[in-house]
């Protein structure tokens, strides 16, 4: 009995000493961390400053606290960025929780900081509502591979026909980042002062990055993750790199004001003709409506998307249907709106006019009335002889100089080049290509 009592006392004393030492150790660690942490030892993760990993310590950082600017820093994903708005205080969080979690859990992703940044960065903090645009129109594009030139022509078309300030969000692979900045710096000074841009590296869910990046067109699936990547942007227009604007983005932005209380996204139909439609004839997965929708021109209310199950659904649908999808992220978008049709606003084909709308005759009736508002050069028509009218239009916009041209002169060049293609079905509709630009030419002269 005495032996058992003594053994119990020894065990009790051992446990007491263990926890006493453990608590002291924790206190010592907190004190050391508090004394050593400074602006040279922190990084920005989801708008919160956290202690940097050892390899990112003070020797790699240069801080300027007075103007809230950190230069030559390394972001939490290991990429450099030039400028960002940061708070100088804030609670610490676990930097390992800034990536996508498993399906079924709340998805989180790092709030990206631009790697290259130009313009009033505070404009990103002033949200635009879906009803009234008070600040710059946000336009997002994703470019990989040989898409630099096409993207620059796309951005030029937006600048040529839009009077409101624009904020470009350009996602690109590493090899293109500096090239985009070089090209943008060639724009006239007045254009660069009026508009802004952010350039980001690509970011995909951990573990499946290669799959997502190679899904259909290179990197196009990046658009699926914009709601969490751009967590301080309220709404934006996403477009493929093979798109050209023939009309002010103000008019396209206007559709946000037509959303009802449940709608998150606006898209145009994939087809107007069931006899030639892809989804109704060949699809092996669910799709929206009778003919599906095309994702090349996409209005995204990011605020609403962030509160929906959009992100979780995309990962789930990819897992369930990846062996049955043909058009990558567009198919996943169609599957989503098949199950959530009340969340989609559909606008007409004039805002996403593709070769399918004219190659066998005119099938976009809205364009016959209003003219083409957005030209989508799908199927590689910018650089082939498949549809000469599309190629001619792209060539004229590419060669036209921002800030040094006359709108009426641009219309004449477009009419002259497209008229040469009247031996094709699309060329016969040449007036549709220039109708909106002629309207702009009647109200302004210089570009």
C-alpha cells in the first residue's frame, strides 16, 4: 500500500513539473517572437502581416512605412511585386492556410498582390456596385503562351472606344510579365495616367495546378478562381484574349444594373441555332438551357460569387466530369448554371459575336439591328485564312496607334479592308462590323 501511494505521488509531481516547464517555454517563445518581429520580418497574407519564413527574412526586404509601400519584397507565394497597400498592424495568422482546402470545406486563396502595378492603387479599394459605376471599369484577362500580342490588341480596343477610366487585371505566366509592362509603357502618357493596370502571376489550387493550367486553352481556367484571387474587387468583365471591343465598355458594364437579386454572372448563348449547336448535339455532361452558354465574354459580380458555392462547385464538377468535358472551364461553367439557372443573366449574341454567327449566313439577329459590339475571334481566326473579315478587323486595330489617330480614319480603314472579304459569308455582313464604331465617330474625332 505504501509503495502504491509513493508511486502515485511521484507520477503527480512529474506531471506537474512537465506542464510548468511547457508553459514557461511557450512564454519564452512569445517573448522572443515579439522582440524580433519587425517590418523587415513580415509578409502580407490575406491583408494581414505575418512573420516571414526564415528564407524570407530581413536581408531580402526593404520597407518604407511612411508611404505604406514595400518594395523588392517577396510575397507569400515567392513572387516579387512592386507595390501594395498594407496595414502596419494586425493579428498573426497561419500562413499555411492561404491555399485551397479540400472539397466541401470553405475555400480560401491568397489575396494576390500585383507583381506590376500602375495607376491609383486605392481605386481597387473603392468598390463599384452592380447598379452604378462610380470608379474605373475593371477588365480581367489571362494570357499564356503566344498570347501577348493578341492581349495587347484587346486592351487597345478597350481603350479606343471607352471614355471611362479602365483598370486592367492581367494574369500571365512568368515569361510574359515584364513583356506586358514594356508594351504598356509604350502607350501615350495621357493614356497611362488615365487608366491603371495590375499584373499577376498565375495561381491555381494546390495539388492540381498543372491540370488546371492545361485545361483546354492554356491558363483559361484561371477565370474560375478570380472571386478569391481578387478579393477587393466588387465586379469585373472577364474576356478571352481573342476578343476585340467595338463599343464602349460602359455599355457592357450596364448589364450589371439589370441583374436581379440572385444573378451572379452574365454570359451570351453558345449558339442561336439548334441545328448547329454543340452542346445539344454532342455534350456528355449537363449544360445551361437548350444550347448552353459561351464564356468568352463574362460579367462577374465577384462579391456575390464569393458568398455562393461557386468555388466549391468548380472543384467538385471538375472531379465528377473531367473525363466528359471538351471545352474545359466553359463546360464547368455550363454545368454550374445547369444546376443554378437562377444565378445567370443572359445577354444577346451581339456582345460575343463569333465566326459561327456568320460563316453559314447571319444567325445573330441582334447584331443585324445594333451592329457587332464585341468581336470574338474564336477558332484562331485572327491568324488564319478561315474568316478573312475577322482577320482584317484584327489587323486594322493592331496597326492603329492610340492617341495619334482619327476615329473617322479608323472607320475608313476598317471598311476598306473588310470590303475586300465580301466573297465570304461574314464579309457580306461588313456593315455589322463597323456600325458601332461609326456611331462613335459621329460624336468624337481624335482617339
